């Protein structure tokens, strides 16, 4: 009977083992995002501060997820909005890419800041509605962020 080669037998010597160790160490340095429905130690906690949104949406809200709670008007839907944006290796709160081509439209004076912890990672992100990319970025997190800037009767209003 012939013995099967070890998985490490294809790693060429010490240099390969060092490279493999470096890759494993780098993966361990970044916690993985939680899977849907999986409890998170201390839960995900976000503080959302909204200014100049109008319609009574201004203020500071706390959101806790898994389990849902806090002072946000709809913590379940707020958590679901962020969960939809959560992907392995991607920041759910990342700004628009610097090379993005954005429409020059103004979505109003609303601003927001989100701080806290999501999927084991610190969050400190700011939002506005100064161009098409910023408006889209904001709208992706509705209802964590309030829906603003739609005229009555407009699609999606």
C-alpha cells in the first residue's frame, strides 16, 4: 500500500512553511463577520447621530442587534439593513470609492455619523447626501438611517 503525501509535503521547505504560517496568522488577525442568527459576544452595538434630516428624524439613536433593541424607532429593521450590507472581507460602512463617477445632484443637508461595533469590528463612519454616490450610500442603510429627500408620490416614497 502506498502512503498518501502529507498536505505539507507540497510546501517547499522552510520558506513555504513560513509563508503558510504568515497567511494563517493574517487570517486570525481579522475576526470574521457573524453569520445571520449567530449570537455575537456583547452583541452588535451602533450609535447613530442624524442631523438636518427633517421630519423628526434628527437625534441620536442606539441600536443593538442579536438581540435587537435600543432607542432606534425600528431596531429589527435597522439591524436587517446593516446585515444585508455585511459581506466577508468588505466594510459595510465603507465610503464610496475615490474613483467613483457620481451624479452631481444634491440630496439635502442631512448628515449622519455611525459609531460602535459591527461583526466584531469598530465602526466610525460619516454620511451625507451631497451627490449621487453619497445618496445611494445613505439609502442602502435605510432604515438604520432615516429615509429623506423623496418627494411625496415619487417612486419608493
